[in-house]
C-alpha cells in the first residue's frame, strides 16, 4: 500500500506551493493601485465620496 495518501499529497502541495501562491497574489493586489497608469482612476475614486447626486442641477 502507498505511504502517501491523496490527502497527504494535497496537504504537502498546499503547505509549500499554496503559501507561495497566496503570497504572490497578496503582493500583486497590494501593488496594483500603484501601477503607473492608475493615477487618474485612483484620483477619481478618491474624489467620488465628495460628489453630490445633485451636481447637475
């Protein structure tokens, strides 16, 4: 009989590569707003809370 079950294999994979994958995704998501082309969208989002629904009237 095989020493490693499917569970053990998947757990080992998650413990090693899963953690690395989560770290990579975290770093990408943290860096996303700071990319060069995002300045105008970030400024628009920052000012959105000050926009009144009656601005056009």
